[in-house]
């Protein structure tokens, strides 16, 4: 499959770029010439995720199907595994049955945002609940309900108090909004639990800097901290988390907080796919943000464009030259302009520089209160909360979705919050697969995405130019069989009926980085 333009990443900048291209080119031309590669087939409206945690909105309110939103371009669902710049080739993993799908491009648009890396705080990746996508928000909501249910069962006051203590790490937008929503939710839900009358739930917000919401200014940051405290959130400023275990958070001052629920909103890290493209091109991307020209093109590479959180786009903010900050409003605006620029480039015209009239920033802090800085004016309390809802509602794409949100918000004002426990399916760390004789487990050159333990049967391992070897039950295939490019250096085929245990995801990560427990070839 070849496209004139491939947009990598279906977040704000990618989706709005694709939408603008689809509109300008029309369906017939757009679907042939433009592809949007997205890990999931929805655009997530991240600024409203905290409302899903707090049960003010349902998960479907904050997502928009990309196929409807970006009509006129070809949406390809898959996780990008590798971009080969020399071959202008992208390898993506479309799912269990479409692992190594290759797409080629003439122009590449990188809108891959950032990733989360929690390795700096021991225990955080094991016990911290991230807040980045809809599944995270749903899992966190389910975890809060489960803690209330468990606390309602236990008689030990210390255990109950630990179960009812919720810690949020990080005092930026996500942390502040999530802490506010969590407190609203657990306080409202708490009234339905007969055994919890004497123990009130607590939410504690831990922030390493001396002020919350650094993006919005010291006055509003201080106000946010004051209101959160007044409402019952324990705000700890200038405090770092040193480690997290299953039952406590240890702070850098040696103090520890007993809790079974830690939400993490820290650990933003560069997207490795973006860094790899930069490495291939020999360009710099400080903190994972590729410096672009004002048109969002990369200097010296006319066929590479970057926007959103993974780009450092020069921005003339009312006469002051800045780099556009990584926020939703700027990513959205960059996407729109980049779409237009690509149309101009495809038609042989000069692209336009990025322009944006900054409107302001808003953040909710719970209990129908918010802080807002709009066109240089500061607002706080209920009026700011009302502005937050009105502005975000106007930005939400799609009339049906807007209507649903208005209805949900109205119900949220009148009725108690929904405390039904609707758990998303648990992650599957281990899986077993069955192969019949002559079926291939993987082929030489394919990307290594799992390790394998041979439970029963046998495999034929063939290396280019080498003698085929037989692997018997008990054998292990791990990174020793993968090359430096993380691709298999051999082909594995079942010699008979064979059962294999597959280590993927977190299990694979642990094996790859930390464990060497299994023995090679059953030896
Ligand atoms: C919970 C939360 C709340 C927020 N609240 C606010 C707020 O109130 N105000 C504000 O201004 N900003 C807020 N932000 C930040 C804002 O959402 C980002 O600045 C914005 O989303 C950046 O847009 P983007 O297109 O650059 O990246 P993203 O929207 O992050 O999109 C990147 C896309 O790339 C995809 N991707 C990444 N790697 C791969 C891969 N290998 N293969 C395929 N796809 C891939 C991701 O799945 C994602 O869809 C919030 C962020 C979060 C997480």
C-alpha cells in the first residue's frame, strides 16, 4: 500500500490534520492518497478523561470514531513498530492476524505525541495507575469502586483507612483534575456503604514543584491548591515520591502514606518511534520534540512534517517568538493548519506558517469549581467551572456527542453518580497457542514481539545458512534469537502438534529486562 501522505498518530494533531486533508481533497482522491495510522480507531478527548473517572461522563462521550471524524482519508488501525526512512516504509502491527503490515509513503507526518515512562520511581510501573487513555480512566474508576467495596467488608480500622486513601502523583492538569473528580466520586459513593459511616475517604495530591498548574500562573495555581484543600484534598507541594509498594507510597522526606491506590500523571517521555526517525536522519529532538520550521516541515527534509506534542513548532504569540507548548488546543490548531499545508504542498504551492491566537487555559478542581485564564483575565470558582464546561463542549467534535454530554452533565447535577462496577477485560499477561504440524510460529526477519516457552511438541529452528535444529518441549525462545534490530534471526516451525506459552506485554518486558529464570532448550 502506498500513500502520498501518511499521518502517523490519531490524536488531536493527527486527526485534525487528516480531517482537513479529507475535506480539501474529497473522498475519492483523499482515500487513495492519504492514510491515517492510529493505534485505536477513536480520537480521545483527553481533557475530559477525568470526568470519566468521576462518573460525570460515560466513556463513549469522550471518544469520536476516526472513520467518521476523518471522512475522506483512509484510516488504518495499527501500532507502528518501525519506520524505515531510507525505504520510506512503515511496519505496523494491526492485531493478532495482521502483524507485519507494511505501508509506504512519499510524505510522512509525525503526530505520535509522547509516551509514559515510570521507571524513575521504583514500584511506580507496578502499582501506579496511569491516566492517559479511556481504558486507564475506566480501570481507575473500577479500582475506586473496588476499594470502597473492600473497605465495607473489613473491620480493621487501619486497613479500612488504607483502602480509602487515594494518592494522585503530579500537579499538572491531569493530576489536579483527576484528584478533584476522584474526591467528588468517592465522597458521593461513600454514602451508599453502610459500614463506612465512620471513615471518610481521603485523596492526597503530591506535586514535586512549589505550585500546582504551573502552566496557568502562580495566582490561579495557589487558588487551585487552596480550593482543593478546602474541599478535602490533601495537597503536598515540593514533595517527590521516592517509591511505591502495594500498600504505601514512600516520600522523599522519608514519610510514607498507607494506600492501595496510586494514580500517576508523571513520567512523560519521548515517543521512541519519533526518536528513532530522528536518529536515522541525524536530527535532534530535545525532550522528544522535533524542531520544525514554522510550516511544521523539518528543515532539510521536505517530505517530513511534525506536529503536536512531539513537535517544537515556532509560534509568533502576539509579537513574541515562542515554541508552541504541548497542549490540546495548540495540537488541534497545528493539525488543522498542517492539513491545509499538505494540500498546498501536494499541489506544488508554498505552505503557510503556523499561527494561533492564544485564548487561555482552564482546569477543573472538583465540586463545580475551576480556575481559568482567558484572554489575560483570571476567573475562578463556579463561573470558571461553567466556562470550562461551555468551552470544552464547544470544542467537542460532533453534534450527537455534544448532546449526549449535555444530557450526562445535566443528570450528573441532579442524580447521584453511577457506582456500577463495569470492569474492562483484564490484561492477559500469558497466553498459550497451539500449532499443527508445519505451521509457522514466526519467520526470520519478522519483528520480535513475544518470547516463547515450548510446552509440548517440538519446533524446527532454521537459521539462514545454518543447519536446522530441533527444539524439544521445555525449550525457550527469547532475545538471544533476535538481532540488534529486534527482528527474529531464524524461522520456527512446528514439527508436530505443538503447544507454546507466549510471553507478551508486561510479562515480556519483565523477562527482557529483569529475569533470566527459564532455561534455554530445556537444559
Ligand atoms: C488525561 C489528560 C488530560 C489532559 N488535559 C488537558 C487539558 O485540560 N488541556 C490541554 O491543553 N491539554 C491537556 N492534555 C494534553 C493534551 O491532551 C495533549 O497536549 C494533546 O493530546 C497532544 O496532541 P497530539 O496529537 O500531539 O498527541 P496525542 O493526542 O497524545 O496523540 C498521539 C497519538 O499517537 C498514537 N501513537 C503513539 N505511538 C504510536 C504508535 N507506535 N503507533 C500508532 N499510534 C501511536 C497515540 O495512540 C495517540 O493517539 C491532557 C492529556 C491527558 C493525557
